[in-house]
């Protein structure tokens, strides 16, 4: 049986769903990519369901999707938004050598110090953890474009479970520890107005990975959820161009 030439894994962020990356999904499908965009464990239901899942559960969803796509295509590309970007790095570090190139959007390797060093530790390691179980999300800062913001509201939870935020911190530390195992070409896209993620994390990644190509693109008119914000057309085109430049035109039978 002849396999499809190119496939792409598209992984959403924490509290979100695959619908938040539809502009990228649709564009890649139009370019002939076989796309698999799974709903990660614990997502798409309610706050309580997500609160009792771990990064290992989310990662398990990605591994299963990768295994399925590997049976259908010869070349795999990867797009991850926020938490999805972290999970993709973990997959590559664990030896997914059939991933040709990766586009990582809003990679939360490091959060802004207010979150990373104050708010999250204060809740996680003090009695506040018994009273603060979730916090409201700032939709206005997450997506600056009102139309994209409404899509984001409709396709994600309105609050962030505190245990899930702790899981992100744990996953980021594990991923950063093994960055030297990474050798895939990387496209890093980051919103200039991202209120959650410190862009210095991209410099840390670039310094530690073994990848020969790490391209960093700052989007001047966007917040954290890049596929739905003002610069989404630029984001889509950057990803397509990057993947096409690394696609192998040969086809395995």
C-alpha cells in the first residue's frame, strides 16, 4: 500500500481544543498534508475533568496520535500551541525521529516571572492551594482580535485549573533538561503581546538544542493564541513555507 507523503500532528493548548488551530489545519490540508489533530485527555469536557489529568495523560494522547499517523504517512511535521508545543518537544526528545520539522507557537518553556516565580508557587506551596482551585482566563489578552477571541471563548474553558498550571511547570522543567536531544529544524513563533509566556524561553531553547536550524519569529500584533489573532495569516504562511522547505519529495511504497 502506498502511504501519503506528508502528515502533520497539530496539538492544542491547555484548556483548549483543536478548533483553536483550525486556520493552520485547513491550510495544511489544502497543501496536501494528512492532518491529525487529537483532543487531548481531559479536555473538551469541564473544569473538573481537566483538573484530575496530568501532563502524562496529555502526552499519552499525543503518542497515540503519532503512532497512528506514522502508519499512514512517510513524513511527519508538527505544530503545537503553548502546552502542545511542550508536548511536541517531549515527543522529539523521546526519539520520534520521523518528525521532519516542528513549528512551536507560544512555547511556555518559561512563563513571565510574575507567574513562574510568584503566583504559581504561592498557590502551589502554601495553604492557598486548598482554596484556589482555578483562576479565570484573560481572554482579552489571550487574543487581541475580537473575532478570534470569540472563537477562543467558544472552544476552550473559561477558567484555568490550578493543578493543570502546576503540571505545565513540571513538564517545562523535564523538557528543558533534555533539550540537547533535539535535532529537528524548529520554527518558533511568539506574540509580541503574549501576557503569559516569556520569550526568553526561546533563547534558552536555541542555546541548548542540537538543531542546526532554529528560526524565531515575533508577531507584532498578537497575544498568546496566535492561530486566532491578527497575525494568523502570517503564522500560517510561515509554517507552510518552513515545512515545505524540509519536505522530502520522494515517496516510499
